[in-house]
């Protein structure tokens, strides 16, 4: 609990020493696994006896390094787990919204195309993912009839706030649009 390496001998007069004696141990060295100010675990070596004081110092040094590396690895795992959880939540939102949402990579190829985009356009995700021609296939145009070309989206000064498309069933659809750049 102190956040520092702790040594306990069974001959000490403490609750930990009593537990060591009950377990038939002579001693222990405990190194905390600390994440910031929070201790998330402890690595314990029992009955550590080095042939020399320098050997014991080496073993303790290895123990402290192991504790630091373990907590670092655990924290990376927790961070990765949180990212995966957030991505799953985002994927669920994209699957369940009635708004058509798609993303483009730097080259203008479609990287995501949610189910609402499929319903609105008639184009299944399998036919658009990785391709650059989905909007052309839908004859996307502004309200004034100017073609909407997002192939070079990085060079577009102003994205249209409304768009007309022709769905695969021939139906004309007027869409309200919003765009967000993300790196």
C-alpha cells in the first residue's frame, strides 16, 4: 500500500509476518505495480535469499523492473481494450442510425458505408467499399445541377449542404449533407 518495495521477514512482528509464518514462509519481497498514484497489483517473491547482498540487490532490481514493465503492459492492454470497446460502440451507432454515413480515405475511396447509405442509395457496401465512383454511379449533383465529385475531396473548398442523387431503382432523392474532416 505504500507504493514502495517492501521486505517482510517471518520473524517480524506484523500481520504480514504472521501470514508468512502460517504459510510456512521465511520472508517475502513485494514490489508494487503502480499506475500513476494507483497500485494495480503487487509482484511478490517469497523466501528470497541471495548468496551475497549484491546478488539480493540484483534480484530486487529485477523484481522492481518486472513490476514496472508488467504494469506498463497491463495499461497498454487496458487502453487497447477501451479503444476496441469505443469502436464497437461507434460501429453499433453506424449500423443502427437512419442517417446515411460514409467515409472516404485520402484517395477518395469509400472506407465505410453504413446500412442507411445502402437503403438510401440502393448500393450495397460490397459494391462501394474501396471504390471511388459511388457518387458518380448515383449521379450525385448539387441543387443547381453541378456534379458532386469528392474524388479529390481534400481540394474541395466548400462541400454541398444539399445533394440530389438517383438511387439504383431510378428514384430521385434529395439529401441534406454535412461533412467532417478527420485525420
